[in-house]
C-alpha cells in the first residue's frame, strides 16, 4: 500500500525559509525509474508543479521558482525534503507530495499517489 | 512551456445526466494527458492517464478521449459523488508538467 504524508510548519513569516518533508511508504526511491514530486495549490486556485527528484538523484524544478527551491532525498528514511527560500504571502498554499507513476517499468510523468497535503500560510 | 486550457470553468449538470469537460494544449502532447478529480479539502485523485486509460478503481462512467491538442473527459450518468473540480495535466514535455486551471462540476 502506497502512502505519502507531508509535514512541516503551518505558519512561516515572510522572508523565512520553508522546509517540508514527505515521508512515504509502499515503494522505494532507490528503485530504478521511481520519482517523487512536489505540487502546490493556493487557496481556491489551480495546481502548480514545483519540483521532482528521481531514483538517480536527478532534480528538476519549476522554471519560475528554480532559484528558491531545493529538493533532496533520504532513501534510508523514505523521505523527500523540499526547501523554499524567501517565503512571501503569495506562497500561501497547500503543498502536496506525490509519486510519479511507473507503468510496466517505465516512468510516466503523471501522479498516481498523493499525500493529503499540508497548508502553509505565510504571514507576519 | 505548454499551456493547458480547460473549458468551461464551471459546468452545471443534473444528476443522472452526462458531463463533458474539455482540455486543450498549446502544442501537441500526443496522448500524454492525465485527468484528476479533486473534492474540497482532499488531494487530487488520478482518474485517467494516457488520455483514455482509467486508473485503478475508477468507475466505467468516467472516460477520456483525444490526442494531440484536444482532449475530453466524459462522465456519463453523473452521481452525487462526482461533483468536484477536475484538472488535466500534460506530461509529454517534461519538465515541467503543467496543469489546466480546472473545471468545477456543480449540481444543476
């Protein structure tokens, strides 16, 4: 059974750095082709892809947020960590981690399992 | 970056009727298109991938079609639990993946 769970602060101040942790089970990020991603959703708005890390430690970032994001993994702990620097009120959103699908051993870049999300509010 | 445009923004349909949601890509994404359903306070749920393949456990009343730049999600005989927001996502040109802005399916 695949599960993902996000954790981190519910409230951060402007200019602070946000650190979110995705703890997952039911799969291993050391398996060839496996990837985990972060997606966010401001209240009442659409989904926005942020970052992805794969089994080989390759990392990909949203073009618009690239300078502020860092994604990393700890395979032994089944965790993926996202940091976002210089937080602003416009970054208020629910942040999701999600697993990238693998179909017959091939990575397909859609999301087959999602965490329940964690709401992060940026306010002084 | 490929832009995904969904229409309409809001769709009002009566229970038992058919709903047709559209998604258009700014350039061809082949069949690399997924649909998700999101209910209030919940994470998105994968419905369709490969433009037309239902994900595990998704009822047969959900169907997807299209390729290239034009895609459709059809829900036949709407059930009360189907009223939600639906998003399309292209994964042909990665990174980034891109989502549409969503269609809210509401009860008429």
